[in-house]
C-alpha cells in the first residue's frame, strides 16, 4: 500500500509537484491515482464549495469547519483512497490529516493534539507512508496563489498571522514525525523541488 500525501501553505506548489511525480511514476508502469482534499468525490467537491466560498459576515465556526473537512475526508477514504490502495495503486493526495492539524488545530486554535486524535479516529488506520511538505514563506505562497487565480478564497483571505501559524504548525509536525514528514524548500525552482522530491520517494522504496 503506497499512500503519499503533500502538504504546505497556500500556493506552495503542491499541484505542480504532484503532476510531475504522477507523470514520472506512471512512466515506470505503475498505477497512480492523483486526488485532493477537500474534494476528490462528488460529495467532497460540494463540501469544498461551502468551505472555500467567501461569505462576508457569516463566519463558519471552527468546529463546523473541521467537521466539514473531516466529512469530505471520510467520503474520500471510503470511495476513492481505500479501494485504490487495495488495488495496489500509488495514491498521491494533495492534503490530508496534517492540513487539518495545521489549519484547524493550530491556526483556528482547536489544538493540534486534539485534532490529530480526531483525524486518526476518522481515517480508520489509513496513514500516509510518506508526506512531502513544501515549506514556503506565506507571503510568497499567497502571492503565487493570487497570481495564479486572480482572486482569493475564504482561507487565502485570512490575515497573514493565520498563515504564519500554519507554517509554524507544519514545522512542529516535521519535528514530531521526521521519518514520515519530509521538508522541501518550495522557494526552489519547480524542477529542483521535483528532483529533491524524487530522491525522497526513491529512497523510501515506495
Ligand atoms: N484545508 C484543507 C484546511 O483548512 N483543512 C483541511 O483539512 C484541508 C484538507 C484548500 C484549502 O483548504 C484548507 C487549506 C486550503 O486553504 P486549495 O485551493 O486546494 O484549498 O488550496 P491549496 O491546496 O493551497 O492549492 P493552491 O493551488 O493554492 O496551492 P498549490 O497546489 O500548493 O500550488 P500550485 O502548484 O497550484 O502553484 C501555485 C502557483 O505557483 C506556481 C505555479 O505555476 C502556480 O502558478 N509555482 C511555482 N512558482 C515558482 N516556483 C515554484 N517552485 C513553483 N511551484 C509552483
């Protein structure tokens, strides 16, 4: 079972990297599934709209927000991730439990340990074998995301202090799980990030 997740702040370059890795691994004749959170299923994509749409004057409670990310994940696991892993595919997933721990646990203040426990329970023993974390200065990442899309979604439009907390949380996760959670400098060129990521994947014999 090969489950690889990708983490990082806004605009860190996960989508760009996943595309290159999927291309490389598929070329090695391996079955590869690319997916993302929130989303990945029809229900998940509907939940994604609720989560990312900006609604002025109607803030979501942090608990409601966490519950929606978890609902999207539960559906994603049962409908997409588990069946693909059981068939022997390599699953490349853009965000997973670590996003909830960083965003809702740290930045929304629900507690990293508390959110980690709920995530473990909800994901029923499915854990990534490897996580590639793209570390970037939040201002640089937000500028990339804005340039790419022209506007900002509900999470991106949070204050810079919120995004700095997310980076701090990821760095704590890196310290806590150094074997699984690998840090890559996302300020490097996309090609360099890809080369470094492939070294980690090859060394892990997935
Ligand atoms: N969230 C998610 C939670 O709060 N809790 C959770 O549990 C989960 C699962 C998801 C939001 O939900 C939050 C986190 C997010 O706020 P999203 O739209 O999926 O929303 O957000 P992101 O995952 O952040 O997606 P982005 O598209 O913003 O970022 P990516 O995928 O990391 O970046 P990418 O590859 O699209 O690149 C952005 C731009 O930068 C360029 C690309 O060409 C592109 O233009 N780029 C580079 N430029 C220079 N150097 C590089 N190395 C580059 N790599 C890419």
